[in-house]
């Protein structure tokens, strides 16, 4: 299977096959949640200093495991 890099939103009616690599950020350099609704990111220090996955609800970046706002502390 080939590899593709996308810079914008990706939609698939048939689903995805294989690994999905999320962009990596820290809490300090995460993009605007308001400008990225429904986007997922990997935050290297967003779970009280530990790594985790977060999504934007259009207002904040929320951890997928607890729904808490990402925080480095």
C-alpha cells in the first residue's frame, strides 16, 4: 500500500485502512481549537505533562480519555 501525505481535511466514505499518524504538538504550540473544529492531534505533554490524543470541540482541545482540556501541568 502506498503512503500519502495530506495537508487538509480528509474524508472517506469507505473508511481507512492502516495506521493514521496524527500531527504532534505541545500544549504551548497547539493550533487554535476554534480554527480546527473536529480535528484530532497528538499532544506530547497534554495529559498533565504526559502524552495523549486530543480533539477540538471548536473552543478547546480536549483529551479523548477524560474530555478534560489539555494541560501541561
